[in-house]
């Protein structure tokens, strides 16, 4: 995940682009930061998708463990 400073800089450049425009260097910096942000987003999203399990595809033992884990999380 990107650190807060980089995210703040992305937002700062977006605001500046709307109000007064960006220099060539700022445009390049914005493109670089956005690319890094999207790369991190896609990697994290892929990890989440890789961890998704469909209940219908679970064995009896996996389903029992899933239900037990759900109960533990609720308490």
C-alpha cells in the first residue's frame, strides 16, 4: 500500500490540475504516482480475489471450519 504522503501528493496534484494546471514535471510525477497506486491496488485486489472461497466448493470439513470461524468472529 502507498504511504499517506504519496496519496496526499496525488490528491494535491489532482486539485492543482483542476485549478491552475500542471507543469510538465508535475504531469510526469502525477502519472508515475498514479501508476504506482494502480499497481498496488491491483495487487491487493488480486490477493483478495485469490482468498475468496465459494461455500458450494467446500468439503464438509472445510464448511464446518468456515462455520466455526464465522461463529468465533461474531463473538
